[in-house]
C-alpha cells in the first residue's frame, strides 16, 4: 500500500517535472532566449560601491557573484556578533532584580520584535543619513576615525602581500583559540589557576608580526584623508552597511534576548540557590553556574536565529547595500536577462551556507551535550 | 540576577502586612535602589527613556499639525498628521474604487467576526470557525473583492492595496500554511522513505533561502515553467510563495508538538481501530497543535511581518503604499509620519497576537494542572 | 501523446489557478489575450517618478508613461481606463515582460543592443529622446563633470545609466563611488541628504528631481551630457502584430501633432476635416485600424484619451507640468526636433 503510493508519487513528480521543463524549453524558444552560464564571463560594466574582493567595472559577472557573496557574509557575520552581544545584554537585563532595568528591557523587546525588519532597516538608514554630517564637516576622532554621511572611515592596514596577511591572521586566530581552549581545559582538569588570556593574546599578535617580519612583507597603515569630495585611504564602511548592521543587530537582539531569558529561566532555581549558598556573587553565579547550563538549551534556537540573520541580510536590497541579492539577483538579472540561472545560483548559495551552519551547530550540540553517567 | 533576585522571598510576605507608604518604600529599596550600582543603573535607564520620550512626544503631539492640505501647511519640527489624514483611505484600501469600498469593508467585518469566533474561548464551534476561516472566508473575499458576478463590477487585483492587501496576504498565508505545514510535518515523520525525504528536502530548502528569493522565483522564474498561455496574477504568485514558504516553518513547529506526544496516544488510537488519517486528524494533531500554540503564533507574526517584502515584486502592501505616498510632491518630507503609522499598525497587530498567545498558553497551563 | 499530456496539465493547472489567474489566449497573440481579459497589463515605473508615473491622493495614476498605456488601451480596447498598471523597478521590469507578467512595458527604458538582442525584447519606437547628465548642488562649486574625480554619484541600480557612468569615468581616467538606489525617489533623497555629491540620470529625471526638491536655483545640471538615450515602449519580440500596434499608436500620436489634431478638436475634425491624411488617421477613409486587427477608430480613441504627442509631453513633463522640461529634441522634425512618424499611407 505504502509502496504503491510512493510509486505513484514518483510518477506524478516525474510527470510534473517533465511538463515544467517542457514548458520551460517552449517558453524560452518562443521568446528567443537560451539557458547557460556563459554570461558569467561577460564584462559587467558597472561599478560596485563596496567590495571585499578586488573589483572594477571591467570585471565579469562571476566576480560580481563573488563580491555579492562576500558582502553578504560580511554583513551576516558582523550582525551576528553585535546582535549576540546586545541580545545577551537584553536577555540578562530582563531578569534583573532592578525593576527599571527589567522593565526597560521588556519594553525594548516588545517594541522591537513586533515591527517588520524591513521597516527597521528603512528607518535606521534614513535616520542615519539625515543625522550624519557631510564629509567636509565630518566628525573626526583624533584624525584617525571619521564619521560622515559617506560612512565610517577607519585606519587600514595595507600590504604588498594581502593574501599572506589574511592567511597569517587566520592561522593566528585558530592557534590562539586552540591554545586558549587547551589551557582552560588544563586548568579545569588540574584545578590550578592558569592565566589563559595572556599567552593566547600573545599568539594572536605575535604570529602575524612574525610572518610579516620573516617574509619581509611591506605593511603600512593608511589613514583616511579628506581629499576632494570624499575621504581617501583607510577603510571605508559605507552607510548602507553600517545602517544595515545596526538595524539587524537591534532587531535580532530582541529575539536573542527572549531566547536568552527563556534559557536562563529553564535552569532550575535550585542551581542558583546552591551557588548563593556557596557564596557566589551574581556575576560568578551567572558565569559559572547559569550560563553553561543555559547554553545547552539556548543553542538550537540561537542557531536558528543566526540563520534568520543570514536570510534577513537579503533585505539589504531595499537600501542599496550591494549584497548577493542586490548586485546579482537585482542588477545582474536586469543587465543580462538570465533570470533562471541567477535566481537558481542565488538560492543555491544561501542554501549551502544555511546547511553548512546547520551542520556546524549540530556538531557543536553533539560536542557539548550532557554526558549521562 | 542582581543580589536582590537571589534573596529568598520571605521579605515579600512581610511587606504584605505593612502600610502602603512603607510597602512602596520597601519596594523601591529592593527593586530600584538595592545597591549603589542598582541606583545608578536605574538612573541611567530612566534618563534614556526620558530622552526618548522627550524627542518623540513633542514631535508627535505638542508640535504636531493635525490637519493640512500639503506639507507646506505643517509647522516645522512637529509631525504632520494631515499627511496621514489625507492619505488614510489610500493606506487602507489601496486603489480600490471609492464607490466600491463597501466590499473591502464587508471583508474586514467578516474577518473580525471570524477571528472573534476563532479566538474567544467561550464561543463554541471552533471546528466550524476554522472551516469558515480556511474555506468560506477566502472564497467570499475573492468573489467580493474581485467581483464580476451578481452585477458587481470587476476590480482587478492591482487595485487592491494598502492594509487590505497586507491582510489578504497575511490571512490567506496563515489559513493555508498551517494545514500544509501539518501535512509536511506528518510527511517528515512518515514511514514511507520517499515521502519523508521529499518533505525533509522541501522543508530544509524553504528554511535555507531568504523569502525575497522565493518571491523572485515566484514572480520572475515560475512563469517560465508554466504553459505559455498561462499568466498568473502577481498577487496570486506572491500568496502562493508566502503559503509554501511559511508552511515549511509551520511544519517544523508542528513537528515539535508531534515529537512531544507520548507514544501511547498513537498506540491507543490504533488499538481502537483508527486508521492513519483518523488517528492523525482526531487524536494526534489536535493535541500536538495545542502544545505548540506559541510557536504557531510566532510563525504567524513573522509571516505578518514578512508580507512587507512583497514590495520588491511591485505589490502595494501597507509599507509600499506609504512609501509611494511619501513620494507625492505635495507631501515631500513626510517619511517619519509614514513610517510611524506603518510601525504602529504592525505593532498593534503583532503585539495583539502575542498577547493572545500568552493568554491561551496560560489557559492551557491552568487546564493541564486542573 | 506529449501534446495531449501537456494540454491536460494546462487544464488541470488552469482549474487550480482559475480563481486567481487571468486567463489568456495562446502564445503569439498578445492582442487577443488583452481583448479576452478586457485589460491591458502595462508595466510602468514604481509610482514615484514625477512626470512619468505617480499616484495621486485619489489613487489615480498620472504621468507620461501612464498616458502612453492609456493610449494603447484606448486603441486596442476602446477604453483608456481598462488597464492594470504593474509598477516595476527597472531590476525586475524586463524579466516580468519576458515572463508574460505584462503585455507592454511603458517605462523609461533605453533601447540598447544587449537588451534588444540578448533579452530579446523589442522597441517599436521612441517616445523620448533624452540624455544622461549630472545634477549637483550649486554650493558644491563644480562646473564640469571632469572635476568629479573621487565623487560619490547616485544612480539607479540595474539601469543602463549605471553602465554609461562607469564607461564615462573609465574613459576619462577618473574614479567614483556609485550609490545605487532602487528608485528615483531614494536617489533624490540620497542627493538631498548629501549621501552623494551628484545624481546621474537622464535630463527628464533630473528636471523631475529639481521640481520635487524645490528651490530650483540651488541646483545645477553640469554641461556634459554623456549619452543619447532613445527611450520607448517595450514589447516581447515573439508577437510582431502587437509590436506593430504599439508602434503605430505612438506614430498616430506624433502624426496627430503634426496634423494639428488635439484632444479637443479630434471629434470635430473627424466630422469636418477635408485633409486626406487626417481622414486616413481618424478612420474616415481607409481601413488602417482593421489592418492592425483593431477598429478603424483606434487612433481616434487614442487621441481622445491622451491628446496628441505634444499635449501628452507638455501635460506631464513640459510647461504645463511642475517639471518644465524643454522639448528640445522631442520637438517635431519641422521644429528642430527628432520626432516624426512614418507616413500614414
């Protein structure tokens, strides 16, 4: 009975697919269009305001695709960091014994999470643009950092071998994390007080410096300077990016705050009372008793929220931040007319990132699960 | 998690006996000024809230202009509510012809009636209410709004807009995504591997891509896969996109409820000779769904907020029609007022829903304890 | 067998979607499907483009693009109001046309090689000859586009202006940062708040921006015009009959101006004119309408709906509008312009 049904299902799906693809070819033929990815090697011809990988208007659509992916990943990563920090603050504040603090956190959550994310983004973008000064009267912090309606300008490291620098920093981060982890686990195992921060930080700083010194790479700091219309040099964060990150952090922090609150409340009260009985202060109770237990409850919904941030970053298109949907699904479809290929590629990218993050989270869950004795 | 929270609650009982001023003083001492750190925190919070109120209130109330024929009539520095008044009917009905507006009004009334029936626990016949919302209301809404029968002039769907369109998108999305979601959830737990894998694939696909790309796919890509004569209405495509996208999320919520049910429920149903569908429909799903009402309401709220994304495919939902209204040369610079109104409307709807969910949750919890 | 299956699928899917779809006839006959559904699906810009397509408080569509849709609806259906306007950002406009979501795209779409050949859509004519230029605040003190090295420039995302701009700066060895917004409205906001230094668009759009931002004396259009843009209505290539209808509706409006036929006098001229050209255009003699598959009053209806080309221009973009765009190249050929109609004979 089950097998008959499944067989029928296969036939029905195959038939639908067959007809849909038949329609596709008929429609394409009737309109003189063709399918294919050859367009990826055509010159794009338009400029993109913000890119992490090198790009000029003479690059091809494949490069546009990469620019879109890296921009999407950047905004997602930064938004995740900020919304996590803000979200934990809001979540802990909601449980504060201080009435004013817990009420304010509650009001924040109730106002923010009941408004559409698109509205948040539009509001913060337009607010930021109206509030910030023109570049010629930019707010400067010690001639290093400038804030204007063209963006935030930060000092940047420039190098003749940027690839090497990036790899060195990546290795340093991984090494520092590994060292920190092994030192803390050593401390936990032996009960000896070991300062894990200092050696890890040393690794983090010294490794790249060593790499630069040994290979003779030229490294210099470029400061932003007002020249003509805009700031030149340094690292420019366009307002579309900052407004987007800001809006997404504010919006998602409300959800993360709720998750944090629920997960802390899920830790049984006896745990807190026991900690108090041992003479732990509130920070110690939180840090060593509550959070480690709450994190297990928190992780699955938190990972979902991180995926929501990834997906929400596609709203960047509304304010013109050049993310994947903006430059590829938007501009490139119009310039090339390859709707099917481009929408397909875009969906594939999001799907791949989501599945990857999902797999990582599962792995982490598996590693941190309570081992029953 | 301050020290105050860690104190046992014996003093609370003591306060019940004390006089009112003493009680307030004790409350203040415990909940506001428990320590110098708490006092400082309270002060900072009050200052921030005060600053926010200080910026918004004068703008929204004291310096506001309440009636105006154009932006020029409005006092600078205050809100220009004349803009909202002038555009109110457009915000609510979109481009629906003024003479025919009794039709959307009737739909609004039916919707409110249906929601009241469904949501007020004391009114009986929830099954019929569900049937009304899922079958009768969509059909009546479509016939009434589109017209073309019984002498009603046809009003094509591009004339539907504003709050009307937002509600059409949201209500049709909600009414259909829950049953589809339940079906996908059952499919995901099915013993037939093919059904299971198909459902998992579909659910994970929808949960892995942004809603915007689904809309793009529905509007830009899907027509290529349909027979060449068939040109679906953009609104219909957007509704279909919303239903299937949210159904995947509903499926995950319902699955949570299914997993939480004890196995005995299935076995008992089988034991009294119920088949698969009767077991699911009469025994399992009602219990599973009851367990996950908060999750369902959360998904509903996110669906409601997601309807604003139809902006990218050129539909004039509430947010988009307000944006278009702001671009009117007569009213240039009324963006803040526009966003304020949109925000207020969405906030009232979402907050109302989440309050309802909490009330229901509380009711269930009481029922379970009894 | 395959055809049978596909028909059956059409039928089944049709039943499912019947409640919410607009049924249409078979491929290659846009006009027939417009008549069957009694509506012209016309793509216009997003409803926020001063002079091109705007929505007033009474939810009525106005503007140059909108009027052209009305003229075509009047010619095909005899009723200028039987239109479903589909507001589209340029990013989705061509894809929607290709996929059949609209019959006609009456947007400010420039005719380019890639669109014509690769997107496989057709321009039956040009209703505006426009040029891309730069709009700047006078206080910026810029006199020429050549001084714009390093500037931030507002431009519509996905438009050909984006490409022209990149080419122009590359050619002159200058650098710029694009600020690509989706709509003209957002571009204008960005210019006003100083998010960008100058705004690059066609002159009609720049004039619209100035009229909306107010204080026309604060703004200056730089002398360099970096492109010539033939802008016109767009249709799918697979239906040459509908392409003819759209093209000749535009020609009829232009010819009407040349023959001094206006919205006001068209009925009178139909009854009294002795000019053979006027008689042919208005369907008194000959059967041009029938040859297009329309009624012989097609041009009469179109002119009655929106007036002649000159009236349409002046009402929406020219002196009778807040934009006050000069006619310039959009004058008739005998008035130092480029507008002319092929002969109606």
